[in-house]
């Protein structure tokens, strides 16, 4: 059977309070959160989220709000204000679970794909992300 595997975006290092917060990783999380908020209304904090690659208390609040929104939808996500890289076994095998919980990074991808496939597809162009890489 033919099938399509959509693009999945991932971060290199964790994003959150006391974590590495690499600028490119933070920027990706910021873009996914802001695009999701434009597509699924009512859950985001009132303070706009800058897409500047800088970790802030406002970003922590956005991550927490998103995680709580996903929990309300019935998914087993840890609401800790942190986003960890999605485990990948191969180029086409992304794990949606980390330690028995749904991955926030996976959820951001799949949620935006569900609510706004076009916005998800445009993330790579918006951030000028490379199209391919090797997974060990």
C-alpha cells in the first residue's frame, strides 16, 4: 500500500528552564507554538510569543499552556514546561513516546499537521532549515 510520511521537525537539545536552549531549537519550538495557536484558538497565554531564539519565562508559559491543552485532549503528555528532542530510530521512524509519555515535540508536529498542514509545511522555509540529515 502506498503512503505518505509527513515532514517531522525535531530539536537537537532540550528546551526549557535550566536546559541547553540552543537558539535554533528554541526558534523551532517558538514557531511551532505560534503556528499552532493561530490554528487552534483559546489555549495560548495572552502575552504574544516572540520568535527570537531566546528562552524566556514567557516561552515556558506557552509550553506549559500547550502541554495542558494536549492533556485536556486526552494525551499523556508531561506538563513540565520543557520540550525534549523526539527519539528517532531511523529517518522514517519517529517515536511519539518518551518514558511512557507522549513526546511534546511529536505532539507539536502532529497537532500542527492536523490543524494546519500548510503552516506545518512552511516551517522549514520560515526558519531556513536544511531538508535532510542522517540519523545514526
